[in-house]
């Protein structure tokens, strides 16, 4: 990606293949406990160490939505997001897959790539962009992945 990220990014500036990599974040026990309290999801796979010993991972798992939620924060902190933030008009759809469990102590990071652009109504002040967001753990394994479909503003006329 060869963009001056000090400038604002509009729909016309985005190219298929533009890719951003976030910093990492380590998932802690406190994250899981806080997420359970925030959401009310006290499923024993997340909150009961003895019960979770019998799970496929042999230990407590992060809630599936926790890494997805954190991925939003990780992407928001990237310079690419900062440059396009004012042009993000709407998130219209998410298609998401949970591929591997995320465990206490895993460090995740996000890679997000522009995979499709559409300008179905050229007279409109927005275009459609599909981003592929992938969450990796510290071993480089894909733990979650999906598409975010957004409306992005065009340059003012």
C-alpha cells in the first residue's frame, strides 16, 4: 500500500489488495471475566476451569465474540483506519467464521485487506467496499476470519 496516511482516504483511493496489519494484544483471564460480566455470558467453557479441562482445548476458552470485538479495536488503532475513519458511512454486513479457539495467554493481531470494491450507483456519494479481516494468534494460525461490508464516502463533488 503506497498511500500517504497523513491524508484522508476516500472510496476512490482504496485499491484491491490494500492490506493493514495491527499491533498485537494478549488475551488475559481478566479479559474473559470482564467480557462475561459485560455480556452476561457465563458459559462454563469460559468461566469454570475444572469444567473446561474436559473441553477440546483442555482449558478455558475466550468467548468467540471477544476476539471479534477486540479486532475492531485493533483495526481502529491502525493509521489506515485513522485516515479513512471520517469516510466510513456504514457497516452493512459481517460474515464471520470461528476457526480455532482463542485461549488465555494467546496474543492476537489483525490483518485486514480490501478484497472487493463496487460502485453500483455512480451518482451516489458512497461506494461499497468489502474487507477481509483475519485474526491470527501468536503461532500464525488463523483463529477467526470474515468479511466486513461497508459503505465508504467518495470525494466531495
